[in-house]
């Protein structure tokens, strides 16, 4: 009985220590992330491009420094082109929206007036005070909608100003990121040996295992999100084509890219679109978009635990539980961190560091 009690106490102690370590690590990482972000991103880019660099070094007989420079520069040029396209497109859309906002406000105001006017038959026999109240409500709504134009214009101007004032910091970030990625790529072995020398001999096995688990989990999660993004693209494309929307494929591509980011999702586009359709009287479009959003969301919720679990090597139910617990503890970052932590704990148990459950 005493042995059994000690065994459970040891397990509980390990679990408590692990949870505390994760929480402390999360807050430390959050505090340091802003300072280390260019170096973390540089390491990821260097790691991803390493097979290409190695190929150019061994097959094309290029010096590693030249191969690293070509690969990193090409990667950054591609990513930069995509980023510039997205930013320019967003600015273009904001500009168009600002220009068309008075028209939209006018249409919405007229629709609301029509709705209230259709209800005149219901209150025409009521006292004049009621009729006057309704007229005041209509006028207030119209005035409030018109007043939205100034804040929207100011927000657009403020965004442009903030972007312009942030340009020096962005340029410095890009330079640090590029130089770091270059050195991490061309001096990979040198940096690796230096870090290895700083670790105690007893830590090396665990450090390598944790590093491999983190990379495997992060790349697996990225691959899973790309698969889910592709599924969303197909679903939205088919849905918009059935509804009869112009530029359905292009819109579906944009929505699927938005869906890649957990904080945004398809609802960022489809729900406001549906609301605008209802307000402007296009009820079939509004209902169709709500149904499409429901289908896409349901499919994602059903498939995400399975796909993420397969890509990072966890059972779907365990993946779902770890994502939910991570979400509750840490918010959206916890959805990513949860499965990664479970994967690391599982592999450390397999390595014999501790035993929390029977395999």
C-alpha cells in the first residue's frame, strides 16, 4: 500500500511539475517572443530551406555560403511578394470600401425606412406620440449610419499613418531576419556544435528529442492547416458556384487563406456578407451564405482533430482534448501548444524519463 501511494504521489508530482513548467514556460515565451521573433522565424526558414541548400552544395558543387544566400534570398523574395500582394490588396479594398461607404449607408437607410414604412399600417391608428417616436427612431438610425462615415475614413487614414511610421522598424526586422536566417543556414553545423557543448551530457538526448518533437509537431500542424485550408477552398468554391456568385473561385481562395488563421476563420467574411445581404433585402443570398458557413464550420470541427492528430502522430480524441484544454488555459496559442506538449510528454515517457500511464 505504501509503495502504491508513493507511486501515485510521484505521478501526481510529475503532472503538477509539468503543468507548472508549461504555464511558466508559456509566460516566459510570451514575454521573450517579441524580442526573439526574427530569430525564431529565421531558424524555421533556415530549417525548411536546408534540404535545398544541401542539394545545391552536394549536387551543384556550390559553396554552402552561396547556396544559403541564394536559397534564403529566393525564399524571402517569394514570401515578400506574397506579403506585398496581400497588403496592397487589403489597402485597395479598404480604399474602395471607404469610397462606396456613403452608397452602402444610403441603401441601408432606405431599406430600414422601407421596413418601418411597411409597418405604418400597424400603428396608424395609435396616438400621435407613437408615430412621432417611430419617425424619430428612423431619423436617428439614418443619422447614426451617416456618422459612421467619418470614423471609417479616420480609421483608414490612421492605418496608413501607422503603417508608414512602422516602416523603419519593419525594415530593421527584415534585415535582422534575413541575416540571421543566412548565418543559421550556412553555419548550421558550427552553431549546432556550439549549442551542444553548452548542454550537460545528461541533457543532450532529451534536448535533441524535444527539438525534434517540436519541429515535427509544428510542421505537422502547418501541414494539417494547409490540408484543412484546401478542403475549405473546395467547399466554399462549390458553395459559391451553386449560389451563383461572380468570381467564386477567387473569393473562395481568399476565404480559405483567411481560414488558415485560427483567430479569423471563414466567419470573418461569410457572416458580414450574409448580414449585408439580409439588410439589402437579398434574403436568398443571406440564407445561402449562412448555410455555407454552417457546413464549412461543421466539416472543419469534425475533421480538424483527426487531420491534426494524424499529422503530428496523436490519437484524434487526445488531440481534441489537448486542443480544448490548451484553448481554455492559454487562448488561441494554447490550441497549437496543447498537442505539442502532449507529444513531448508522450515521447519522453517512451524514452523512459518517467511513466505516467501504461502503454
